[in-house]
């Protein structure tokens, strides 16, 4: 199995807790990737 290259991103405990309360079933990486995609699409319009 190929390992992903990972980094650490610092977020406040408040942000982390807020993300946790959303109870999404994704990793933070997946969530942030989708957020970036949405932002990029919004900039194209």
C-alpha cells in the first residue's frame, strides 16, 4: 500500500471542535480538499 505524504496543519481547538460537531464522515484532508474545490469553482464564475 502506498503511503500518502502528510503534513500537520495547526487549527485552534475551537475550530477542531466545530469540525467535530459537524459529524461528517470524512477525514479532514477530504473535507479540506472539497472546500478548496468549491472555492476554486466559485472563483471561476
